[in-house]
């Protein structure tokens, strides 16, 4: 009986961790990466290195690198893809209807931790037109959003959310 209670407690603790642990979406144009990170459990990085698009997957201590531009397709793979494209499915999954109100509620559940946007369009006149818009966006959002005239483009963004927060927003709307 005690063993069952311990097992149920462990499973409950793991489910609570997965439900309430934050996940992050990080973008940094200076370092050249896009990362999706689930707390300390794992991450997926997308990087551009030497004319190659690398996907670096890390789960706890296990890591794997995948080159997305490297292809190893055979003629059999091509035939299988053509067969799948030829077949059409008549049924559509209408299990849940997603309304714009629910989408907006889920988007509002995201929290922006870091936002540094520094843009130069390359056209001085367009920069002059966009300057007040960027100034107001930075002022009202209390984030570092600027336009410059020195040909510097930098985006640093960190967005946080959790499955519990998204579920609550979806179900309450």
C-alpha cells in the first residue's frame, strides 16, 4: 500500500513539474540562435554555422546535432511522399474549435522577460517616419525598442510561459 502511494506521489510530482515549470523562447541575433528551452530539462537550438543550419537538441545530459540542410533522401522516399500527397483524407478533426478570443487569451498569457530591439531599415527617410512609432512602442511597453540610423540590427528576446498558464487562459476564455 505504501509503495502505491509513493508511486502515485512521484507521478503526481512529475506531472506538476511538467505543468507548472516554465518554458522559454529565446532569440538573439548577435549570437545567431533561436532556442526553445523547457526549464532545466531540455532545449532545442537552431543555429546558422558556416552555411549550415544546425539543430542542437539537449535533454538532461543527452545531446544530438542535426544538420537540416544535409539531405539523405533516396528514390524510395520520393515515391512514398508522392503516394502520401496523392491520398486525401475526407475527415477533418473538429475536436476543439479555436476562436480568435481563445487565441488572444493564450497570447496574453506569455510574459516577455527581455526585449531589446534595435532596427535600421537602411533608408534614412523611412527611419525618420518610423522613429515616433518605435519611440511610442518602447515608451508604452517599457521595453527597449528603438530605431537607429547607424545600420545596426539587433534583436534579443526572451519569452516565458508554462503549460498551466496557457491552459488556464484557454479554458477561461
